[in-house]
DNA sequence: TCCTATAGTTAGGTATACCTAATTTGGAAG
DNA sequence: CTTCCAAATTAGGTATACCTAACTATAGGA
């Protein structure tokens, strides 16, 4: 009979992390931004829907372990260690590969990708990751236009969202744009975004409708005009085209 | 800001159960057998690799809830309530659909199906279940020859393993058989089983080799003879063919 | 019938990952 | 400089799901 303690420490997964730890790492990666700046306890608490006290606790534990996943200094916020960054990108890779797979192979509606991926990303094996990547032809972009980190745990060249992309909601004046990416988190926004033909990579002509608060947009060659609320425009990133 | 308690009770899943609870229900379903007889604490503890005390605790909790998943009487073992049986079959359906999917769509080797399915079965949504079922053409049998419970939560007609099937290890004398199913739990056995061409539904000619402790088998039309150890023969279920 | 072995239960802990409430701290504003 | 306040930390709990050790009940054998 087993000692039984192989089963304890409850939530170890394929890797050595719990779902919770993975989610902290992803949140730090995201909030740190491209400059990988220090992330505030409050910001983490907000993103993870958890009390600040819980964040402090978790970070102390993560920073105090033998091979720390984060660098944490009291009252000065956190950043990822290189091991932490590697793991965070691994989870992001899982997430985006799963989304791509659900979309392309299982015909999920775009607004349901995120929730399923958010759960499954923590539980698939390396084999599963490799098999779906192979099946999809090693895609580099997910259905929302986000770059899929490489197998080696790095963000690929020409990262998306692109550094130079801006929120549609921040566009001033009229213009023509390329759609960089769309947010994956709000199912309601995603429905409207898809309904008016907005797809990463497509071209978008924008007119800031002076009358209403929103944006009038036409996609691709279509002459159909759609009106987007400010709300929804906050979930679309674009890159301005010259001319 | 959220109240925060949407996030507590940690391990709630798509459904309302934790992974642990699901595993108890599956174990009770399995150990209760076709007659759904009462299952012993000790048997459960063995199957789940958990201390008997932990089993008692869990069963008391499950039996004491408002809509109990089990019927439990002190010192007299447990059986599933009808809600418990429904949920157990739901998880078994997940498990077997996932195995079929990994095998047919993602080309997993047969001996790696079980471990991945054992984890993922608890975390997929109903949508995921339906989509893979549809993609596979609503299969009724998994790669090991086990029946996949229906969407309505019932074991289908002509259940497999069949009532009349016996372990290859219990075969006395020579004879011809149909392979009913193979166990999914031992990766090592599965390798040897596959290596000699044993597949659910195939025909198997058996000669109990008097010399060694094992079984000499030929599958299908092949004239190649393989020797199986008693160990491995315990992982194969067969149905004797008349004549 | 009695006795004892085995199965089961209770009692008391551990670790994870949350919470609220109380306290501390560091930096910006006066 | 001091003050003050938002942000962070500490202190003290909860729930889940395990554990070991100690105790009890039941059923089969003498
Ligand atoms: Mn997640
Ligand atoms: Mn995404
Ligand atoms: Mn399981
Ligand atoms: Mn199986």
C-alpha cells in the first residue's frame, strides 16, 4: 500500500505548480507589460479577484521557496524570476493553443474559447500540447490575434499585440487601420465584434461619429457600416496604416 | 469589486463537484459492480490510495448534504444515490470520450490515454463533451472496448464489458474467443497487449501452454503466436465462442 | 456464547488557498 | 518636516481534503 503522501499537496499538476500559482504567474506577466515592470499587490488582487492579503501571502510563499518563481520585496511589488517567466509563458502557450484548437477543430463560437481555455490550460500534458500544436500546423497566432509563445518558452518575433498597436477606443480622428487583436475576456464584446466582421489581420476604416459616443467602422471590402460603443472599442487593438 | 467568495470553495468545476468527489463516485460505481452492491470503506480506500479514515470522512460529508450523492450507513458501506450514479456515469462518459478522442484525433499511443483522461474528465465543459462526441460520430465504445454512457446518463444496451465476459486469466483449456475489452490502467500491460494484436472485437485463439504459466494466443487471421504472462492475461476480458 | 481480529470511526493535525479585521508603512501633500 | 492615507502586511479564521494514532464495533471462529 502506498505511503499515501503521493496524493497529498493536493493540486500538483503535470508540471509542479498548482492552478492558483499558474494564475498568479500569468497575472504578473500580463500586468508587468512589455517592460516587465514591478507589479503592485493591489493590481494583482484586482486582476485575480482576490483580497490583497491573499496576494501578499502567496507572493511571500512563492518568493521564499528554494527555486523562487518571483522576485518580491516588501512594499515594492513583484516581478517574475526567469523560472517564473518561463512557466507563465508555458501556460499562456497552453491557453492560446487550446483556444486555437477549440476554434478550428471543435468549432467553438469565439466568445466561448476563453473560459474553456482558462480552465484546461492548467491540466493538459506536454504531449497534449504538442499534439494539438502539430495538428494545427504549429500556429503562431490565436483566434484573437495574440501570439502563441514558442515551445522553447519565448514570445516570437513580431509579437502580437504589437508594441505599436493602440486601442480602437483611443483612436482620434478618422483613418484606416489593420486590426491587431481583440480581447478574449468579454464574451458580450466578442459577439458584437465578430458580428461586424472584425477579425485580426483585416483592414478597418474608422470614422469617429461626432454625433454619438461610438465609432463607425467598415471592415475589409464591405461597405456595410457598423457602430461600435466605446465599451466594445476598448476591446479592439489596431495599428494605423500610413496614407 | 467582487465579494470574492465566488472564488472560494476552491475546486468547484463546470458541474458542482470537486475532482475528489467525482473520483469517489466513480470508484463506488466501479466497485459496486453490475449489482450495485454496497461498497466497503476499505475497498474504496484501496482503490483511491487514501486512508480509510479519509474515506469515512468524505462519505459522511457526501451523505449528509441536502441532496446526497451516496447512501451511507455506519459500518455497512456505501452505494450511490440516483443523483450520485448519474454524476458518476457522466464522469465515465467524459473519461471514455476523451480517451477515444485522444486515440482517434490526436493519435495518442493506447497506453497513454488513461492518465490524460483521468485528469481532464473533471475539467471539460458540457460543450466540450458534445463537440468531441459529435466529431467522433457519437461513439458507443472506447479504444479499450468499454461502453460509453449515453448523454442521458445511462449505460447503453449490450454493455461492455459484457456481463458474460471473463478474464483471459480465468480461461481453462483451449478455445476461441472474442476479445471483449482490455483494462486501461496498466500502461505496461497495454503495450504487450497491443504488440500481439489484441483489439476489442477481434477473435482470439487461446492455448493454455501447459509448460509455462502463460497463455499462447493468436489473433484474427494471423498465424503468429504470442505468449502472454498471467499478469497481462488479467487485463484482457474475453467471451467464449461456441464450437 | 464469548473473543478477538479486522473494519470502521473519531480525534487531532497538516497544507493550500482563500477570507476579514487590525495594524504598519512609506511617500506625496501640505 | 510633519501628517495622513492608501497600500501593504500581519494576525487570526474558514473550508477542502488529506494524514496518523487511538479507539470501537461487528461478525465469524472457538
Ligand atoms: Mn487559468
Ligand atoms: Mn486568449
Ligand atoms: Mn479522475
Ligand atoms: Mn478508460
